[in-house]
C-alpha cells in the first residue's frame, strides 16, 4: 500500500491540484495532516477536494482557528487576517466539519498528527533534533507523520541511537528503528523551495520519499491579492519562505 501524505495546503488550490495529479499514478490512497485552510484564496475548494480524496484527515491549528476553537491572538497579524477572511468564506457546516476533525489518527503502522504528538493541541513545532527525539515517547506506531513547520525533515530512533535527517528526500526503513517524518507543505513551503512538497509512504516496502511538484505560483499569488488578503502572503509563495 502506497500513501500520498499531504499537509499544510493552506487554501492553495493550484498546489493541491498539482500534487494530486502527481500522486495519482503512484499512490493507492491520500492522507492529510491538516491546515487545509489559511493563507490561500480558495479554502472552500480545498476543503471539499481533500474531503473527497483523502482516506483520513486530521485537524491543524488553522482548522481550529476557523472553527472558533483557537484564539486568533495565537497567530501573527498575517495569519490572523487570513483566518478571519477564511471564516467568512465557509458556511456553518464547513466550519463544523473542520472543528470536528480529530487531532490524531492511526493508519496502518503510522500515527498522523499535524503538530507534535506529545501535546497535539498545543501546536508545538518539530524542527530541531531535540524536538523530534522528545516526541518518540508519545506514539506507539513504527511511523509518525507530521506537518506544521512547512519544512521537510525526519528523525529516527533505534538501538544504534537517534538520528536527525534534516531536508530528507528518501528514507528507507531499517530494522528495529522508529521514525518521525515531517512531510513539508503543499501550499506554502518555507525551505526556500517554492515547489509544493508532499510524501509518498510505501508501507509494505518500508520507505518514504519527499516529492516536490511545480505548480502555477503566479496564479495562486494573483488570487490572494485579488481576494484582498495581505500581499505578504502572496509574495512569500514565490520565495518558498
């Protein structure tokens, strides 16, 4: 079974469509790690497409913000403006759906969570080596897939000791080791690479590949500006920042 694992789509329909087209022939199912909305100009279309295509979806901090379950004071001014705008684009049913998404799910031998599995509702980022290694005590599966930081990377733990794999592209499973993999961001990468990022997990062969997909960044930027959202949210797409 091969899974395409998506996270942090952030209302970017161009990026989402490009990723779904890229994984169509190489994945048996789609999983989503949250933050389908926020920042981008097409939250409704992204929510509906993910709900249609994904076998499992967990909630992120932007879903909780739009659903009224997270105080907007938690966000910087750009994210807050996007959350307020996004709330107005969705009806009560869509907001209720987003607010009702679980924060953690298990699929096959993997735990799915938007932020750290240690305290998913606290929205802690996994970025440093120490961040990742501290999280292993909080899930029981062989694999754990996360998003939230918008930067691909991985951590592994086994009898030979811990290993940090920043910027990982392909990660083979080794006997006796457990893994946390940050799959990066579909709709708003922050690793200086503007291409959409997602992971393909081959559960049977035991390896993960981070894939990068070119999409129409110009169209996504134009829609953000035309919607009246902060120009900063459009400009950062081109820089992958």
